[in-house]
C-alpha cells in the first residue's frame, strides 16, 4: 500500500512574493517541483532592473503525509553576485546559509486542497504556500 503524499508527483507548484528592504522592494517568484526521488526549488529575484535566478536541486530523504525532508545536492545561480548586500538583511542572509550543498531542510506540511502545497520550513522559520 502506498502512503498518501502531500503533493502530486512532478506537479510544479508556484508562488509570488515581495520582501521590503528599507526603501527597496525585492520581488520574487518561487517554484517547487517534486519528481521522486528528487525535487527542484527555483527562485527568480528582481530588484529594480536587476534579476537573478537560483535553482536548488535536492534529494528526498524522507516523505510522509505531514513532512518532507530534503537534502540540498546542487545549487546553480545565473550570477554569483547578489542583487543586494545580504549581510545588511539578516533574515535573507540566514536563509541563504541553509541553501548550501549537504544541508538538510525539514518541511512540515500543512493540509490544503489538492491544488496547493503549503509547508513550514523548520530551519528557516518560514511558511510557504504554492499553487499548481
């Protein structure tokens, strides 16, 4: 018997958001696709006329109805240069430190309808909800 998964395999989930940094606004689009036994998290950041794309390749360590545990296997960025001084924004600096090869992230899944995936990233103290 296959245990229920909190996601649809190979279904891309997406979200859009903003992060206020003083007088500037960082826009971002995130994507998360789980294709067992791996997953890809992608982020497109936009600050003014500058743009940066980051793709994080992960492997699934453990999956249950209420939890997804992933291990960062690969990180690729369109530019090694950040769009802003991350050392001046402690929340974003902290988040970037977790997206290093070998890092383990625990996602606590929040029940939703079948078209959404909501999870709380324990290590980052961050809630994400994405739609297909």
